[in-house]
């Protein structure tokens, strides 16, 4: 489904499974690059108009902004470490995260969903607003090591940030990656396991202290290759532990959508300054008219295409043009800006669920040669 105003852009579709025969609909759990009919698109627009016709009162909106950190801390406390699945599709869609990886690895992973989307929506057909608890815990639970000395993320991070930038965490690395909104580490740990570059260093941060504690408690956490810290993207007084123009990659996976829309440009500007010339921001996030947007009820809309879930966390649904505008205003150049449209199937309940995600790669222009 193309959103009006977006420039058409084609590429090899996400995944390899295409629905050519409607009679085979329920033979598989998902179909890739499924286009919507005009009728489906009109129905989606109508549902969005309906669920956004009644906005949440301003005082309530301010409450969700002020208490945003608490809501995300509560989210991770409730679900701990069994709610999440590693993102095995990462290196198919974002080979920049492991440039030396053998492309044949995880060959079939391209059809897999993002972990946050799986965790939030695996049972979306029976849950409200795309926010539900899994009935079974993920097999790959993080192993919390209680016996080794631990440190408090909030106490250590400011101490590290005060260091001279001549000796910051990862200062000797030759390839530096930052994931913003790391959650329980479902991107960080696959990168550390897959990218064997001895010059690699991975930073990861999250708004939630609980999430960062989960990362630091993981048996795979290696402080010689990784530094996890608490960070508020929207707070200008919250510094990063690395200097400007020091990062090769910044990762934003279902993170930008959780930020107040009027603060998004400042956030992207801030992250852009961290990139080396030639460095890239990799993004994957919710697209306009995704099923999760259509499932919201009246009274949960904060502003156009911005909603609050039942647990107090918030989500925005983007168009390609909106994201392009954010990145280009930050001085970045488009490498990729694509819609990933997928039809998920619940074969047991004979239900179909249309998902819409956007994937972007934007690069900082290389320094001019003298």
C-alpha cells in the first residue's frame, strides 16, 4: 500500500515468499511485499480517522510525557527477559553491522519479523492495540548472572561520561556502532556474536534503567567490546560517552516512534553529529496504516498518528516522506527508504493481519578531499 505523497521506490522485496495463489493463503505464516487494494487502503484510512477523532485531554498527554521513563521501566520489569527474541534478520537487511559476515549465514532469516514486532504482536489478533503478553516465554532467555560484581547503570554512566574524550570507552576501536533504544540487548548481542572484527566496539543505550540492567546482566556482555548506559535522547543535558564524528553506525529500531513528534528532529540532529563522515543511521520503524495503528480505540490518540498504549508507552506511525524530511534536514543523504509490507497469517484462527514497516539508511556526506 503506497501512502499518498510518497515517491515510488522499488528494490528486491523483503523476504522471498510471495502470495500468487489466494488458495494458498493459509499454507504459511507470512507473505512478503503484499500490496493493498484500493478498498483496503480506504478502509485503513477510515479506521485511522475514526480512532483519531477523539484526542486525549492535554493534561493527560503531559502526564504521559513526564512519566515516559517510568512507563518503559515498568514495561521491562513486567516482561523482564522472556519477552524478547534476537533479531536474526539484522544482517540480511543491515549487512553494515557485520561487513565481513558470510552472506549465506541466516539465509532464511529474511522472512523473520523484528523482535519488538514479534513480541508485541505475535498474538495481535486476540489482543488490544498491539500490546499483549506472550503466553510462552522466548527460548533464548537472557542468563542473569547474580554472582559476578554488578554496577548500577545510572551511577556508572555519568562517571564514564566525565572522562576526557581522549580516553572514552571504545576510544581505541576502529569500527564503532551505537544502538539507541537497546532494550534487553536483542540487537547488541547478535552483533557481538556475529561481527568478529577485533576493532569493533558496540555502544548501547536505553531510556529505561531496567533495560540497561538486563543488558549488563547478560552472560554475553563483554565490557571490552561493549558499553551499555542509560540515556535520555530528548535531554540536551544528557551527554554521550563518545565525541562527535566518532561513530560508523547508529541503529534505531522501533525507537524513534516512541518519541514526542516535535522532538524527533532534534534527536536526529543530535545523532547525526555523532557520525563520522560516511557514517550511517539505520532505521526500522512503524509505517502508516500498520495493523497496530488500526487497532487503537477512540481516546488513545495523542495527535495525528501518535497514540498511547494501555501500558502508557507511546507510538507514532510514519510515512517515508516524513522520515526523509527528518534525515535530510539533519544533513544526511538517502541510501535507502523503503516500505516493508507483510501479510501475517494466524492459521489456527484463520485470521489475516497486514503489517507495514519502514526501513531507512541515511549517510553523512564524506569529508571533501583536500
